[in-house]
C-alpha cells in the first residue's frame, strides 16, 4: 500500500514536471524568438533608412544638370510662346491656395553676400548645423523635403524660429514621379509647401527644384513648369557653388575646399543636411570663416534676391 502511494506521488511529480516543462519551455523559446524578431526588425529598419539615404543621394547625383549649362538667366522666365495667346493651361487651376504672398518682382544682385543653402533636410544632422550657424550669427536657407518635415517637425520649427528661411525642395524627392508632368510637379510641391505652412505659419516663397531647374528628368517640361511656378509668385534658386557633400565620400576638408572654390560676387552655395554625411557640419565652421575672411556677409534667400539659375545651351 505504502509502495503504491509512493508510486502515485512520483507519477504526480513527473506529471507536474512534464506540465511545467510544457509551459515553461515554449515561453522561454517564445521570449527568445521575440528578442530575435525585434533585433531583426531593427536591422531591417536600419537597412530601409540606409536604402532611403542612398537612393536620395543617387537621385541627386543622377540628376546633376547637364554639363552645358551656364549661369545666365534662362529665357524660360518668359511664358513659352506655345502658351501665350491660348487658353490658360488646366493646371493653373490646380491647388488654388498654393501661391506666394510675396510675388517675384525686381530682383537684385547683392554683391559680397553669400547664401548658404541646405537641401534634403531636415534630418538628425540639422540641429548641429543650426548650432554652428548660431555660433557665427549666420542665417541660412533650408530647402526641405516634405516627408522629412513630417518626421522632424520640431527641427523645422526650431530653424524657422532661429530666423532661417524654410524653402520648399520637394515632398517625395522621387524625380521620375515629380517630373512626370507639370501637374505631378505641382502635386508634389503643394504637399511640401502645405506641410511647411501648417507647421511654421509662414507661406514658403522660395524653392529649389530637385536636381536643379534644368535636369535630366525635367527636360521635356521645364519651360511650362518654370513659367507656372513664377506665375504663382515663387522664386527658385539653383546654385553657383557646391560643397559636393552628397556624392562620393565627402570629408570635412573636401566640402570646405569645394564650397570655397567659387568665384562669384554673390555665391549661392549648395550643401545638404540630409542623412548622408556628417562632413557638412564638420566643415561648416571653416566654410563660414573662409567666406568671412574674403569679406562676404551672409544672407537668406527671399524673392528680392536675384535668381541664380541654370541656362540651357544646346
Ligand atoms: Zn535634393
């Protein structure tokens, strides 16, 4: 009898142990898998961010304006002949709120003023750039990407509050889509413009075409497109100096050297505050000091500033 009881007790213990194992083992395995899954998801997110970063840089590099561009004001500032005298194109009625409050009038070449411009932000690089600009008491122009504005709204608000100009670059930065037609450009521009307006309470008046005003993607539509943007009162700016900080492997030394190589009475310097590199922020103090030592002061782009723009020499 005693023996039987012992047997039953042992069997119960074994059953209990088996039950515990059946519960504990899968729980442990599940926890381990969750940790692993989280780690993989983080790596996947990192990889996606890297792909975004590289594709943005690649797009800018591919859309570099053709070699045969000049800095002359291009003839396309006049409405194209095919448009004048005919019914207004239907796209003029798209996005009826998207007009500048300060239309482009006479523009001035401000001699010995340098305009620092940052494309493709905001990003995690922007706060460091803002701090350096503050340290030197310099104001700059940021041509922002709408999707990044949505991601870093506080940085954009901060930049505007510190007295910098927020201009529009693009919403998606996908050249093939935005330059598919005048209509698709207006859709993309308007989305970014609205985001900045909603966030800062200021209607952006200046913008920069992704890839510049004339590039490999907008060759077929740039004339009516530019005419339409000017009709809406927006001033656009290309550049006559570039830090070359979004291509190859930029270093603090290379961005300084490239930015300062410009010979212009009114340099408009292309830089980037996207996620590609920290070289821009690292080189920025020397860029500012370099221009200062040559007697330049710094300004922000507003529609009264002469639109340095690429011309097309066929
Ligand atoms: Zn860009």
